[in-house]
């Protein structure tokens, strides 16, 4: 049998921690056990050596330096100093020069080797938190916290218990030793027990004379006065330590349960540690026995967790209040840590893995399960769960497959219900699809069987916490250049009607947010959205959001309904988050009847496809109009189409700025002229899209009108530059694995984003 490792700890000095450690180890050795006493208190000097009146020749630091070369079973005993009772003793260091020798890795190897020879390893862990202390805790089978019956000591122990709980140590392995438990003026031990959520393992009575004499003589009390009440209390502790059920097995060293560990030696496993693997596909994914074992133990722990919490009277209503839910989660973590130790036959030796596993189980029970970490990651913009085993995310513009899993299809369905229930929505066989918005602004779409054939599907478009500005798109992300920014700013201030087109996730809403910042402050802006995503930094801004039908199929308010109502609200500008249907007809009519300067987005593959989509949506609205009339309406209403695209390297760029110039000679099509384009020159050696923004040489018709309104816009912006003067653009932000050299910015005649002064007497600005 490997050694039982017992760690004695207190984060308060003067409570008798070292005294208890020495006497407990000595009592065990007197009972015929092979005991190793370790002094890991870096700050206490040679206190422990003086208590047993020995001068150690070696230290743990000496042992770890030769551990790889000397593999004999009794090697550590040969290096230790042996006391008269047969007790082996080693301090952590002999002098300060050895401080850097002992680290968590070497200490773990030392403990594993010592466990092969000794019956008990008794550790005085000192009173300061460190990585070495956590290593000892992880290796231990029993933690004895020492306190005296006074208020300050009790508070310190409570603080220690909070730390141990946060590291998910099972409550079964944490016990209290109450020293000087009957001293005068102290707090009654019953009050100490009620204040601390751990069992009192032993009471050490107060006997200052006997203890003081033993300390002064350098002899353990159990040897100097074996018949005293103090010595008898240690004898009782020895009997209790013989009971196997008080220990929690530590799955450390070679005996660690490989089904509950995360290997980090293989290439790419660094990212798996954080739940992300690049370039993976489910068709190539075979879940390992280790992963299946984790899911299996999660299921078992979850079942017991629900049972135990129900017995404690926790109801579903308790989770409705955020504060109550937080308390329930905290209590559940303690319960899960204990259940996990029972189900796995011991505790995981790595506290990082233990904390991660406990949090995963608690999140499955009371939170959003594997989605919690993904929602907390600021680099993730989209989460796509195709079924319980297949979760993708968009991270830094790229689609990646994660190793996150729901423990079952039913649990995934329960988490979907947990997401949409507070929003007043319901999903079942009669309503198998739901589209909603979370309180933080994130959009949620869920669909369940029978429509989803492989199980429930969930998609979350996270609401970005960072509000991007034109400067970010210009300098940080290189999504446009100064010429384009200057032109767009002039067009917005000149009240030109714009449509921003692009594919899903291309950044249409982001560009709409940025372009909206050019609207002069003080104008009355009304925004209409399906799911509120716009964040305008304007003083006079009214927000409207559509409403889906209720569970009875009634009460829906569409974007078209809101748009019609908006016309009665005296808006200066109307901004529609996205046109998807009949509301596009109302939008064009409003643009044609005095509500110029309006903005919207729609899905399209190019600026020209955007015009085609507009025509299609008008026809689908049910209004029977000839194509010619539709084209005339579009040509007279729209001024500009901006197209945004996402490239293979994850970057997003404005690829085209096109002016609507009227109709073709046959009046059967809308005539368009490109003002700026992004010239894509392929993929560079660093994996990034190469190219540059170029003016086409076309001077837009609206230029003269903008100048008339008093907006200063240099005509040279539209001049086509010779090829030798065009510098390729590169993204300023790149993945950490391959940071490109930041390109120099193109020289410009003036700062295109500076505020331009308005002419006071300009009639066009009124």
C-alpha cells in the first residue's frame, strides 16, 4: 500500500500547527509505522528541527537533485534524519541557496517516490499559499486545518475553506484540529463547529506547563509525557488515522486515472485544452475512451447532484433570482466535488482539471453547460451547436470545431429551454423553431426535432462588447482606407440614402454602426430591428424592435408595422437593421418622400446583386408592379450601395462602394457606377489576403451636391492611381501563430476623418 499523505495547514501563525505536526508524526512512528515528517514551512527556519532536537544533514532540495539517478526504494530514508522513535525527518531546504531547487514538478516527483517506502507522510505545509502548497494539497489524502477557539483563528480557517472550495477539494478530506480547545476565555467548540462547514477531527486540550516543558527540552510531548491529556489526544488521533474511510485517494503519479486527464503532449492539444481544434470536421472525429469516460462520469455525478440538492429543498424558483442562483451554484460546487471523488474513486491530482470538471458539471445542471466558456470568450463571435456532440464556433473570423459536448440530447434540450424561458418564449413540437434575443443583446436561434433530424440545433450570435469606430476599421482591421472613409462620411452628412450589403457574418451591422457615427448629433434617429444590435452614440436616438407572435400565434409586430408607425414619429433619419421582406417597399417610399439620409442592410453577394434582391423583395411583397416602375423607384430612392465581404483569412473588408446613377437607356435596369473597389490579389505567403483599395477614376454624380452642401471633399480621392503608387493592404491584426509585418499606411493629402466645418450661410445645409 502506498503512503497516506496527511497535510497539516493553517494560514494563521501561533495556533500550534508545527507542534501538532511533530507530535502526530511521532505518535504514528511510536505505533510502529514508517513515517516521514516533512517541514515545508519556508518561513519558520529550523523550528521543527529544534522541536525534536536534531540537526538535519540533508533536505528535500538535496534529494530532488539526485532523484533521477538513485532509484532505490529506501533512498529517501537514507537521506533523512532519523529521530529516536524511528521517525524520518526532512526539511524542505537547509539554507536560502536551495530556494530555487524545489518546485511543484520536483516536489511531486519526490512525494511519489516517498510514497513507495513509507506508511505515512506527515507534512507541515506552512502558512503561506504557493504553487508548492497546492502540489502538496493535490497529493494529499487528508487535510488537517489547525485552529484555536478564538474569533480571529476561526475567520482565518473560514477563509482557507473558501480557497479549498474554489479548488474543488472534496469536503470529506478536509478536517479541523482544534488546539487548546478548553482554554479560558475561548469560544466554545460547539460554536466553532457551527461556524465552520467541516468536521472537528480532534481536540487538543490546553496544558501550557507540559507543552512548554517539552518544547524547551526539544522533545515531542508524546515522548516527554506520554500519560498527559495532550499525549492521549494524539493517541486517539492515531487510532482514527487507521480508518481507511477517512481518506480520499489522490489519483496522482503513475496511478492517475487517465480517463479523467487532459493530455498535452500531442501536437495541437494546447488548443484542445481550451476547447478549440482548428481544421477539424466531425466526419473525422472519433471520440476517445477518455472523452467518453468524462461524459459518463458527468452523467452519473449530475444524477446524484440533482438528487442531493432536491433533498436539501432547493427548488427551480430559487434559480430565478441571480443572487439565489449564485448561492445555489456555489453550494452545488461543494457537493459536486464530493460526488466526483466518490464516483471516480478519488480526487483528480490536478486541481486545474478538477476545477474544470466540477464547473462543467455545475454549468450543465444550473447554467448553459459547455456553452458557458464559449460565451465568456471575447474572441468568439458565433456559437453553432449542430447536435449534442458537434459544436462549432467562429473565432477571430474563422470557423473552428471545438471539443465541447453536451452530456446528452435531453440535457441540450433542457439548456435551450433554460435560455429561452426567461425571454417568454417556448419551444416544443407545436413550435419547433424559436428566434430570440438574450438580455446582453446576443441573438439566439433554436430548432428541434422533427425539423432538426440529428437532434436539437442551437445558434448564438454574440453581441459584441467592443463598440468599433471608424478609426478601428481604418487602422486596426484595415477594412477600408482613408479615401473611402472620407467619402462615406461626406455622403452620410450630405443625407445620401445607403444600403450596406454582404453575406451572413460579413460585418454589415458593424459597418452600419460605424457609418451611423457620421450622422450629425442632434438629428432625430429612429432605428428598427428584428434583434437590437445597433449601438449609436447619439443623443437623440429612438430604438424599436419587432416582436414575434406568442405561443397562441398572435400579437406579432413586424418591421413593416414599426416602419409605418415610425413615419408618424417625425424622424430625421430612419435606420433599419436589416431589410428581409415587404418592409423594403416602405423603406424606398420613405426615401422618396423626404426621409433622405436613411440607412439599412440586406443580404447580397455584390452591390449589383443587392439591387436585384431589392426588386425581388418588392415583387414578393404582393404588390403587382412592372419591373420598369420598380427600377425607377429604386433609382430615385437609393444613392449608394456599400458591399462588405469576409475573406478566407477571417478578415472583413469593404469590397465595393457603388453609386446608383439612374436607369439604363432602355430603362429596364438600374445603372450603377463603382466609385471604389478592393482589388483582391490572392493569398500571400503568410496566409493573408493581399490586395488594395482603389478608386475607379469615376467621379460620383453626388460630388457636386456634397460640395454645394458645404462638405469639403477633395476630388483627387477619385483619381485612379498608377500601379506603382498603389500599396497592398494587409490586416493589422493577425492570429498569434503568424503575425504579419504591419504595412505602412498610404500617404494621404489630408486626414479624411477630421471634422469638417460647416458653412453657416450654406442654404443646402438647412
